């Protein structure tokens, strides 16, 4: 994963440098947002993933990842005021049913 991320970073930096002039407006909000994404979100996500892997099998743990889009949509609705359509709730129900079927006891 480290090498893949490093290669992707190098590739994209080269593409950006060849196509656009470098303009970076460093503000307090940029530093705060990047710090939150790099430290809190990454650390939190990996901590939860490792905890789930320690408690469950890999297939059960991967099944829980299907709840990420519905939960992200719910957080967007709650925190950002984005609208949710009836089809969204149908998708939430399907994803939840799939996770239930994949993780229920045998």
C-alpha cells in the first residue's frame, strides 16, 4: 500500500506540475483541514479497521465497508444539510440487508 500510494503521489505531482502553475494559498483553515484528514481521519479509520479485523474474519470485516456510503450520506445530511431522496433510503436498506446476511452467525 505504501508503494502504491507513493507511486500515485509521484505520478499526480508530475502531472500537476506539467499542466498548471503552482499556486497554493496556505491558510489556517487549510492547515486545520489537512491536519484533521491526515491525522484524525486516517488514524481513526485504520484503528477501526484493525479492531474489526482482530474481532472478526476478513470477510465479515469487509462486509461492514458496504455501510460507509450510507453512513457518509447520513452524516452529510445531518452536518451539511444535503438532501436525501427516497431512492437513497432504498439503497441504505439494501446495503444494510447485505451486511446483515454476510455477518450473521452461521
